[in-house]
């Protein structure tokens, strides 16, 4: 499932959903890298 996250005020990433962190942020994978950020609805 593809999800979009915000890493900052101007940076967003879209990738495959990996999981949810304890802080309420979600983790997505792009290629072999993972990113953690706030979900964008």
C-alpha cells in the first residue's frame, strides 16, 4: 500500500507502507531506504 509522509515543512515522501512508530509517525520504504514522518491524508 502506498502512503505519503511529511518529513518537514516542504519535503514529502511517497512509498510503500512498512509500519507505524510509537510516536504516531509512519514508516515508508522507497527502494532500499526507509523514512519516518507524519502521515499526509
